C-alpha cells in the first residue's frame, strides 16, 4: 500500500472539518471542526516526512500541535466569556460585523 | 500750453473725487466746490481757446502725451490728449453749459439732502465727457464714452428710491452697452487692420485697406453712435432717462452727452468718407430718427418727454448732416452747439416751470403761466423760437444749412433726405408750439384741482419737502436759476448769427473736418422759403388745435398714430416682448438645464455608485460563517487555479 | 547657495498655520492676530520677491533645486517667471484681506447652537491654503506641482464644509447638509481631475524620464526629446482636464456655484480669486509649455468651450436668485475669458489673460467681500430679501457698486484693460469668436445692474431699514482693493512690464507669432 | 531488522488492513463530529478520530508525535473541550436547522469542490516511490526530533514557548474575574435584603411547596404561584427550568380532594385553586 492513501485521508478529514466549520453554529463545535482540520494537516505532514525520509515534517506537525493547544486555550476562554455575557454559544449571535 | 489740457479734465475729476469721498462734512459747501471746479475748467478752456486763436489755422492742434497706458507687444495704447478745433468747440460747450447748469442746480437741488453727491456725479460727468472729446485714440475715447454712460446711469437713477428711476437708469446703461459693443468691435477691427487705433495712424492709412473693412468699421461706429445719441433703433432709453433731475436732462440728455455720437461720426470723418455705404446708413438713421423723435414729441403730455422727443429729432438732424460727409460735418457741429444752447435753455425753463408747479410735469395741468413766471416765459419763448428756426435766431441758421446740405447730396437720396428734413421742420414747429401754448397760454387748468392725482406719482420728490398737496402757487424761480436761463437764451438768440455771419464757424472747423460745397439742385433761397412755409404750416396747425380750442385736462383717446406715439411708437413694447421676455425664458431654461442636465449627469453617476454599493452591502451580512464560505470558496478557486497552471 | 526666498515665502504661512492651530481655544483673538501678522509678513516677502525679480532677466529666477526622490528623478525645484511672480504677489496680497474680512466668521455661534466653530482652525486652514497655492505657483517640477495642486484640496474641503454663513434661511440643519454636499462635490470633482492628471504625470515621466519642467521643455525645443503626436495629445488632455476642472470651464463648472454659495464670503474669495487661478496658471505654464503642438491642436475646441462658458455663465448669472451663486456664475464667465485669452495664442490674449487673473482676483474679492458684509447684516443670501439698502447704508452700496462695475469691466477700472486685451487678442486670430464673446460685456452689465437695482435701490425694505453702514474694519478691507482696482485701471504698466517677457517666451514655446495687421501703420 | 525500520520504507499488508479499518473509523468520527446535535457527542467522536490519528502517526514512524497526540490532544485539549461544554450546558442541543439562506448548500458545494480538487491534486502529484523514515529514525525518533528542535528549529521552539505562556496568561485574563471587594457575610446579606425589602425570608428550597422533588421545577409559593427563585442559579442561567405544568396542578387538586373526603372536611372553595391555576398560566 502506498502511504499516499494517508494523504487522501487527510484531505478528506480536512474537507469534512472545513464543511463543519461552515455548517455548525455552536461555537464549540465549530472549534472542534477546526481542530479536526489541524489534525488532518498534521497527518499530512507526518506522511510527508515519511515519504521524504526526514523529520522536518514531524517537526512542523509538532509545532502545529503546540500552536493548536495555545489556540484552543485562548479560543475556549473567549467562548466562555462570550457565553457569560450573552448566554449563548452561537457564532451567528456575534454578527456585529454588519455595516 | 499743451500741459493745460490735462488740467481741463483734472479739475472736475478732482471735484468728483473730493465730493464723493469727502463725506457728510462737505454737505454745506459741496455744491459750490463742484460749481467752482467746473467753472475753473471752463476758464482753462477759454485760455486754451485764446491760445488756439493765437495760432494760424493750420497748426491749431495740440497733442499732450501723458503716459503709456497699455503697452503689450503690438498693442500700444497711450493716454494722449488731442486738442484741435473740433474738441475745442466741444470743450467750450461742455464746460460752459456745464458750469451754467451747475449754477442752476445749486438752486434746483436746494431741498435735496443728497445734493453733494449730485454735484459729485455732475463733475464726474464733466470729466468723462472732456476725456471723450480730448482723447487721441479710440480706446481712450472708449473710456470717456463709458464714463459718461456711468455718470448718466448714476444721475438718471439719482432718486433711486423710485423704482421707475432705477429701472430707467439700468435701461439707459444697457442700451448704451449695446452701442459700446459696436465701438469695441470697431476698435478691434482697426487694430487688426491698421495695427493701431490712434486717430493719426488710422486716418492716414484709410486709403490702404479694403472698402469692406472700412464699411464694417464705420457701421460699428454708427452702432456706437446710435446707442449714445439715442438714434433708431437704440433710442428707447432717452424718454425714460427723463426720470433724472431736470438739470441732468438739460446737460446730459440734451446739450452734451447725447451729442457724443455726432462727435464720433464727425471725428471719424476720414473713415466715413471712404465708406459711402456706411454714410448712406448714417443718413438713413438720421432721417428716420428725426421724424421718429418729432412724432413722439407731438404726442407726449409730459413736458420733459416732449422735449426729449424733440432732442431725439434734433440729433437726428445732426446725424443726418454728419452722414452727408464733408458737406454736412460743419453744420452738424454747428447745429449741435446751437442746439446745446436752446435745448438746454428749454429744459431749464421746463425745470423752472415744474419748480413753480410742485413738480407737476403734465402739460395738461399747466396753462396761462406766462404772467406768473415772466422770466421763464421769455427765456423759454426765445428757446422755442430758436428751435423752430425762427428767422434770425440760431436754430434758423444751423437747421437751414442742414436742410440745404441734405438737398445738396444730390440724386433721389438728396430729395428724400431733404424732404424728410423739411417735414421734420414742420413737425418741430408743431410740437414746440403745442408745448408753448399748453404751458404758457390758455386758461389756467391747474386751478381748483389737486396738484397731482394719486395714481400719477411725483416726478421729483423735492415736492415731499415743500410737500403741500393743495392747489399750486406758480411763482418765479430764484435768481440762481434764472440767470443761467437768461445766458442760454442769449446764446440761443445770437449764437447762430454769430457763427454764420462770414462763415466764422465754417472756417474755424474746416481744417479738421474739411468742407465741400455740394451742388444743390435747388437754390439756398428756395430751401429757406420752403422751410419758412413748413414752419408757418406747423405753427398754424398747432395753434388751430391748442390755441383756439381749450385744451382738455385729460388727454383724449386720440388717433391710432397718437396712441402709438404716446407709447414711443411701440418701441418699448417690442423690446419687452422680444428681448426681455425672450431673455427671461432663455435664462430660466438655462438655469433648469444647468441644474438637471449638466449637474444631473454628475449626480446621476454618484447615485448610480450609491445604489451599486447598497446592493453589494447586502452581501456583508455580518455572519462570520458566510464570510468563511466565501473564503473557503476562494481557497478552492486558488487550488483549482494552481492545478490548471500545472496542467497547462 | 543664495537665500531660498521662494521656499521661505511659502514656508512662512505653513508654519503660521501650525502656530495658529496651536493657539489654545480660549485665546481666539490671539489666533486671529497671529494669522493676520503672518499673512502680512508673507505679503512683505512676496513684495521682496517682486522687487528682486528682474523682468529683463532669465525666464525662471530665484530658482532653487534639490534632489528629492532620486529614484524617480523628482526634484524640489522652485522658480518664478513673470506670470508666477504676479500671481504669487496677488495671493499674498489677498490673504490678509480675506483674514480680516473673515474676522468674525468663525466665532463660536451664540449659545443654543449645536455647532461650535473652531476659530483657530479657520485661520490656520486659510494660511495652509496660501502656502499650497504659493508653492504651486513656484514649483517648476511637474511632480512637485502635482503634489501641492492636490494637497490644496484638503484644507479647502474643510473650509467649505466646516464654515458656512452665520445665518441661513433654512436653519442650521439644512445648512450643514448643503455645506457638506458642496464640499464633497468640490472634493470629488477636483480629485477626479487630479487623478487623471496623475496618470498624465506618470505618462510624462515614462516618456521624458524626469519631471523637470525646464529640462523637458528644453529637450522638446531642441528636439532631443521626441513625442509621438498621439502621446503628446493624450498627455495634454490629461493635464488640461485637471486644470479645466480647477478653473471651471464649461461643462465642468457645476461644483463652483455650490461651493461658493455654501462657504462664507472670504472662503468664496479664496476659492475663486486664489485657488482657481492655479488652474488657469497651470494651463499657461504646463499645457502650453510642455505640449505646444497638442495645445495648438486642441485650441479650436477649447476656444469654443471658453466661449460657451462666457455666455453661459453670464446668462445663468442673470437667472440667479442667490447673490453668491450669481457671483459664482459671473466668475465662470470670467474664467471663460481667461482661458480664451490663453488659447488665443497671441501676446495680447496671453498678457490679457494673465492680467485678467490678477484683476479678476481683485474685483471678485472686492465684490464678494462686500456681499459678505451685506449678507452678515441681513442674514440672507436671497436677492429678493433686499431692497433700498442704498438709502440706509450708502457707503456699503457705493463699494458694492464699484465692485460691480469692476465686474462688468468698466473702462477706468482694472478688469477693463485685461478683458479688452483678451478680446483683441482673440479677435486678431479668430474674429468670429471675438465678436460673439463681446456679447459677454453686455450680459455682464445686465446681471450686475439687475443685482444692484434689486438689492440697493427702490423703497427700503423693513428688514434692512436698521442695517448699519460699513464699519472701520470692513472699510479697511474694501478701500485698498478699490484703490488698487482704480490704479491698475489707469496705470497697468507695472504689471504688464512684468508679464510681457514671460508671455513672449510662452509664445516662443508654442512657436506662434502675432498675426500682422493688414496695414503696417506708422507707430 | 526491527519492525520499526521495517515499517519505515515498506508498508505491510497489516498496515494496509489497519489503514482501511481505522481510516473508516476516522472518517465516521469526523462526520459525526460535524453532524451530532449535542456538543458532547461531537467532542467524544472527535476524540475517537484523534486516537485513530495517533495510531496512524505511530504507523508512520512518528512515535513521539503519536504519543503526544494521545497525551496532549485526546488527554488535555479534548478534556478542556468537555469542561467548556459542561460550563456552557450539556443539554443545550442546538438545532441543525440552517438560518442563513443558502449557507448550507454553499458550504456543501464548496466543501465537495474543495475536497475533489484536493484529492485530484494529490492524485496528480503522482507520488509513486517513497523512502521511509528508516535512517531518519536510525538512532531513535525522539532523539532525531530533539536534535532538530534544539539545533535547527531552536528559535521557533523558543517562540512557541513564549506563545504558550502568552496563551495561558491570555486565557486567565479572559476568564478570571477579579473580586474587587471581600465577600459579604451571611449577616450582611440578610441585612441588605431587609433594607431592600426583597426576600426577607431566606430563599425557599426547590420543590418544597410544589410537592415535587425535581431540582429544575420552580416551587410553589404559599399562594400557589411558582417562584423561579427556588431553582438554582446555574439552571436558571442555562434556561433549564421546567415550570409547574397544569397537569401537575390538576393531580395536586385531585390529591387534595381525596384528602378532603377522607377527613370529611367541608368543601373548600375552589377559589384558591383558581388562583393557583391562574398563577400557573
């Protein structure tokens, strides 16, 4: 089996995650979908590192994880404080970007 | 001696400046300052006159070059004065009559609180008029030309609180502007043709250019003359100009300014002589106007308007004469001078009558005034005899000469013009007799009736100061007013004779204007006889109509011609319908066009963009997810693009 | 390196603007005096420029040149020719009067009004405009000129939009909306023009490789720089469009009436007497100087447009109900004369046009400032609201009349000289156009006299019966202008002496000679 | 040759089997993450997907990452998610009904298109042969990573450190409320209540008068009106209050009826019930 399949899988997951981001309204779920996308990318990186036979891909994946962790922390904090103020976790309620 | 010329203008100019800038503190003495300065100008004029007489006829031209005015490449306009016999004549007339009328105004305007300003304007007028006649090039003449226009504007509208006065002033200025347009175009033509517009070069090179150019120049000059001298078709302003105080009417609209057109034509004689077609046009204009004015004069009941009509017609005579070329130039000027005397005298007389009659102007409310104001009666009567050309008085000589010259033009033109002139003489006799009879003879129609019917507004608000509205008490005017009238009367009696005996005036002017005796088909005596006949006929008809029968206090409806003549032969109606109405429509529609079309295009574009952005704005619904969709779609497009690039 | 006189002349008002803006809000009067003093000092500098300028000398004098943006060959190049020096002097002369006339225009409104007017800002903006205008008259580097040409718009925008007439017939609300409409219109029009000009400027750089007016003109004259005909024409159109917007030429004029109607009288003077002159000046210097062939190519169309402007502006002036709009349309008519004189390509026409710029500045200033005094008294701009003012305020009426007579270019007052020169200059080459344009003087008489009759004469309207006559400050503003009008009308030689050499050089730029008169009469 | 090196450059059938099985699981997990109505379920299915990915990392020879994936993601991050879900409300199931017009279709379209393009791109890349992580992992995967991290990527590493610190601080700043004044004692609270005249007695316990033992039902006041005060603040904020339903009131009345009959008390006028009913409406 060719590890390219891993890439196909990664692409699939990424797309699913992206679609989820677009469809769901609950901020937390949207956030999970983003995580899913990140993970898909990580899988792709790892696969690449295997195919190229060096560890740089894994390094990138590693950094991605770290950054993702930081992002999740801040993001969830934002969600919580949002929920505190407006008692809702729906991304559509934060539609003040309108003109 | 040349250096005195500038002083001629400087004196009244100084007076105008002092009086207009000086402010109220000069109110007490202002009128005397004005009078003195104009008198000073007259004295300087006399000195120069003496100086000229001292020289031999050939070298009686003085040039004073002050400074270079507008020097641009080929275009050289200088401030240069030229004093020769022609301008000398005018200088004496202007300053002389001017000073007399200043004196008269001292009494006439006594009760007006803005008398200082009035004298300031009078001085301004004198300065401008002198500049006009002393200029050595057409551009400088143009300055004086418009200057007198301004002065006349200010003086006609002197009683500005009267809308009628303000309107009349505006009308006068505008009509004159049309004439000025002609003058400026003439100057441009001269510049392109001769490369100069100074009298000397232009006249000396008349021969070197085409007939057509000269005719064009001459016609443009004629247009200018028509505007300033109230000749058909630009005559409509003169009648309304009588809204001004009577001294103004006497000085500006009878003696001096309105004759500027004649001066222009005579001065430009060289050009006209070379353009016969233009000369013909001039004579036609003159003939038409002299009849036009005479007819109008017959119908007017307002004494000043009647005199205005007569002024128009007399200037018609002068223009006619000037159009005849070298045959007529001298007589045009001579009639101009004598007319200056008697017409000014007549106006001053009219003013004195109004002065005594609470500023009543309607002759149908006069009558039998001779025993109440004898001096006025006598002076006015002498003026009257002079204007109708009673043998021996000045009008007789000058007008007779013009009629002869008209015949002397020869050919059918000669007959037509001469006939018109004779007819004019008859009508003149008629309407002047009418004025005379209605004013000084007949029963006293001003008794037992209110001074003025309320709907007929006061011609001159000085009445508000005296302000009784009871029956008028005719009285003679004070000395300060009668003296000028007497002087002018003397002038109008002996002026003509003095000029004509031994052709003094002819020899005086000949070096400038040139002279030629036309070959008249009829002898001078025949003409004189014919004139006498016309005179008698005119007087007789007038006496039959106004002397024997009592004059109705209210004007009868009258014939169609009479009614038309009362309305200035429908000139104003024509102007109103064609020019005023049309102009109003034009401007209104243009304003609309500017707002909707020119501006509308711009605003339309703006509105279009506004609407577009409004549509686009809907896309910005503020939902992060829909933004994300577009972003995602963009990403997809990018991937597609890269793939395509690799595929290609 | 000599003393940079031109830079200082422009820098002084700029610094003055900053200083004025920095005056604390409470010290309003101090700001006014500061602005006045600065403007007077600028005037003194301008006069020194005028004195140091030698009409017989080189074309551009008092030049300064420093490298600025080396990569694009943009240089900081200043220099004045006769035309520039005259206009710099005019600007520096008018600004003190404008400041003095607008002394109270920017005072805070009475209590109860919702708008507070920052006095400091008003005067600072005026000084800023002066600096920009002076620099654009001095710049001999196309790019440098473009910068100031555009930067001028910003302070003007705030002056128009921020400061209106004290009293307004429809109340403060509509007043401010109309003001902002006028300001935005002004800005958009000029920005579009400037944008197109920017394209042309870049194009010029692409063709010529540098921005220096003198170098390009010299290269073109010597033929070392050859431009394709179509290129030259496009570039010319790009420049001309911007200038035609600035000096409103029909049909690009509609911003002017709104701007002048809504802004206070001094600002209106600033617009029409100072800022718009940059447009006509630039036509003379850049359009003719850089693209002589294209200029000659476009002349017929431009002359017709100018002719339309003359008659159209005059006719619309007759039809106006609003005094300021009337003056605005009169100005459009006058700008038509100026542009006509420039493109008549005769020395009379161009000298006349330059003279006209100066005289029109003076006459419009005199008339508009008096109009401003009148409006500030009655609180209305509608002609119909006045009548019989002459009776109650004779001095005001007198100055008004003189301003009006200057506007209708009465002989003896300065504008006559220039207008007649323009007419003659046009007539010598295009007789028909010259004759038709002469109609303009009749129409001018019409709108001026109708205005005077309706406002000043007739029975005294009750609302104006208590109108005070001119105060000392106002007399100080008007009297010198009138004196200048009369002086330059009687003795314009000082100005013509400065202008003529520059005009001769311009004529040689476009390789045109005056048409010879048919008969070479003895001078 | 150890299995690790073997796994480096070849792929055994075992791995293939594993891929197909777990891959399906991963996809299903992802889909359910997206389509589950309750956030908790999404979180759990996402966790499952992540574990599967961890296995794949291991299979790809990224042992360190595999472990980290399990420990950090599944262990820490997903737990964080679950905590937040608890805070925000477990039962708050949000409807999948789309509110923005055309959003869902656009989303699906873009997703599908993007996915197809991506897959096409990968297929287009035509990566046939590959060299495994054999010599890369020659002396241990962790050692390899470490040597890289602390030499080549040392700056990035440091910066990520800083990033983490910042994130932690930021989260604290966002969520932590600083108590400005000391907590009021019970006495002060009661005094304040008396002063304001609200709830002079202590709050009623839930369900006391409601004769009902649910925590989320508002208890009835003596006059029969339900009072939300009896429900705990958290539930109230989550909007999870079930009010006394009419049938509850009805069987309550029936109960009382029976009590009457048994004790032969006189008929109590239904006014009270009416009031109770009105109050309940």
